[in-house]
């Protein structure tokens, strides 16, 4: 069905599957960023899980940011130029993105667990990872367990600011954000990575009797360190997604359009490159590289 979301206009596709027995209510979303296609394809596939095989209720919103999806927009919502995954929990009387975030936060309130699927955007190469709020409280511990069940190569413990999983945590709902794919592609390997992980998470929650097997060993990373461009110009990365880097190591350079050096980006931490922007064109303030810290 198409679910209206107030003044934001239009509708958001939403699937609800009521299982054959009692169980938790789990919310799965994708398309917070409209051009992260592997996550959207995976969510559509998860929406087809047969209700007879479920215990509990599964809610899947495969394209939260519909206008960004059709605009093929990188990072931001076309109506207000805001990054939807930086404005949670949103505001009912706010801008388009804030209204949409408020609507989705309302869905989170009724869930026992929340999974937000993402992938590298149109200009990002990415190494698959999951992220959740750190801590010793019961909600954070449960989120870590669910992220481990998802079984991606890396799990990052980072509080986030204005993000889906942090908003859910504040509501007392264990939440995981999982990423795979990127660069405007949705190869079967990336889609299967996300669907397999989601099914393992649903199995962990007692919603599915069987799950997808995996031999992946998850490495825990202590925080997420981003480098951003300080100028408009051209970006020349010196690293690739999945590469190990040391604190102080050059990640690449930004030049102006005449080739004059404007910035040398250096890693602030020892860690693993989670994503690297692959676009030659870069704008001031754009992300360049994200490194998951190993210590």
C-alpha cells in the first residue's frame, strides 16, 4: 500500500505481513537515501516473505525517501536539500525531511526491533558493515547481538547524530543500520548480503524458523571517523574501500579545477576504510572517506 505522510505529500510504499503466530513487531526500512539501490532491492525482496512462515508482524518500507529515489538524488532530499539521515527524530511542523523523519519515528515507536538498510550512494565504494549505538544498557546490548546475527564483515559502535538507529535507541528500540552495495549498482551479491543478514536477524528475534547460513566473521570497530572536503574541486583518492590505513596516512587529495592542491585528507585513526567517494567532482563539505577505527 501507499502510506500518506502528512504535509510531506504523496505516499510511501509500505508492506505489512502478519505472521501465523505471536511474535515481535519488526520494522525494516530502506531508501532513506534514494540512490542506495542494493538496499531498496533487498527490502522489496524481504517484503515478499510469506506470512505463513513468520511469527509476529513484519513491516517493510522499501523506499522511505520517494522523491530522492525518483530524482536519483545523492545524500539529500530534493525538496529541502537536507540529509534525511541527519534530522531524526524530525518535526511534524518542520521541512519535508523533518516531517518524513517524524512520520518514520512514529513507526519505530510501535516496533520491538528496527533494521535500516543502506548502501554506498551513487558516488561511494563501500565495504559492507553494520552500525549501532554503543553502550552497556539493555537496548544497546541487544542491538549488538542483532548486528552480530546480521553477520557483515564489520560492526561499528557509534552513537550517530540525527540518524535512524540513534532515534530508535532513544525510544528504547534496539536498532541496526546495515550497509552493502554502492555506486548506483545493485548486484546480486550485495542484495543477497543484505537479505541474508536480515533473515538471520529475524531468526535471532524468533520470527523465522530458518535463516541463511554464513561463515563471515565480524570485526568490531570502535568508532566511525569521516574526512570531508574543505573546497570545491577534484578528488583523487589514494585508498580503496576495505583497505587498512594508519593514523596520519594520506587518504587522497583535493585540487581546484586547475589542478592546484587545496587539501590533503589524512586519516585521524588507525582503521579500515568503510567507504570512499569515487566521484572526481567534489564540493566543499562533501564526505571523502569513512574509516572505522580499530583502536
